[in-house]
């Protein structure tokens, strides 16, 4: 069973997830960033549900395990759509929404097909394997898409501060998990790393809540090349 | 038409890139990305959402040590 420190981190993470939605509603940005907020709302509900399952059945129970992995698959799909929300905002002036939707559906279908192809040999619990594999594969797709979006932001010299911070937070979140994963593989016995993974889960809600709370929608960043122009 | 083809090409490129990245990560990892083990220390989970502790995988039967997954 997790200790008090793990419970504390989990509680902070859950509160931050709820705070994102509250801050977005307060700054009148809920509809503009609808999928980001739906994802955070789902994360909040999943955390509450996971706590219920954990406290009722225990960490070793199949009930908690099923709830954990199925909710994880659902959340990863939610994260994928949140990322697409950011894509549509970055490219909104280019009027390519139709193509973005087409590409997103195609990529999701391709990932689902790949996941099914990987697990179809399983003789039993095919759906559980599929949900697990899809969740994992979508994470890597999200990682690649986030870096591609950051490349597009840099190339297009995007100046909307809130949008840039939301994308950067997502990039930091994915990168931190990747770095943590690498570190754990290097030194799996380091106990400190045991607490790092849940702490990393707080990065995204904390950054997004701060962004909705403090960064105005109208705030613009001055591109360096404009600032450097001699008068 | 050519725009649609470009979208299909980009989607396939992203998919191939992501799956290659995953393969590299899993190959160089200790296998814990794919499967968690019951009483073992918590495995690294780069795709975990939220801060909830990770349970053992539901489809593990019995207490025998887990072999490497055949579909890796």
C-alpha cells in the first residue's frame, strides 16, 4: 500500500487537476480549451475513482487494477484530444481544421490498428491487453506530436503566450516522464525515484492551472528578432 | 487531393516515428514498461496519468515469475 507521502502527492495532484478546470472557468477560457479541460476533469474523476477502488479493494486487487488501466487508456485518449485542441488553435489562421480532423482520426485509427495487431495473439483478456497497449502507444504518439507542434510554433513564430506555455508544459511533462523512465532503467533500486513518478504527474496540472490563472489570453511574446532591431 | 495525401503521409510518419521510439525505449529498458510485477518494486511508467500508485497488471495469473512478453 502507498505511504502517507505518496497519498499526499496524489492528493496535491488531484487538487491541481480540479484547479485547472476552475481556473479555466474563471478566466472564461473553458470553451476555447474545451478538450484540455475535459481531460483535466476526467483526470480528477479518475483520481477520485482510483482512490475509492484502492481504499475498498486494495492495491493488489483486480478491481483496482482493471479500473486503473481502463481509466488510464481513457485518459490517454483524452490527452490525445487535448493535444489536438492545441493543434487546432495553433493552426486556426491557416484554415486547415478539416485536414487536422482527418489526420487526427487517421492517426488514432492507425494507432488502434497497430495496438490490435500487437495484442491479437493473446488468447484471453484481449480487450484488457488492447486497452493497455493502446494507452501506451498513444503516449508515444502524443510525445512525437508535441515535439512536432513545438517545432511548428517555433517555425511560425507564434506569439500567443498562453498557447506557448500550454504546449511547453505538455512538452516538459512528456520529456520529464521519458527522463524519469530512463533514470529508473539505469538505477531501478534508487528509492527516491519511486516518488518522482507521481510528482511528475503534478507538472502538467500545475503548469496549466498557473497558465490559466496568470497568463492572459491577449498576452503576446515579443519575438527576439523584433526586440533586437536597432532603432 | 494532394493535401489529403500529404495528411495521410504525415499521419503515417508520426505513427512510424512514435512506434519506432517506443520500440527503442522498450528494447533498451528492463521490460518493466510493458508489465508490472505483483510484489516487485514499482516499475517505471512513462505513460501514467495522474499521481495514483500503479497496481499490478490484472491479467497475471498465479505467482510464477513473469517471463519476457512474447509480443515485444
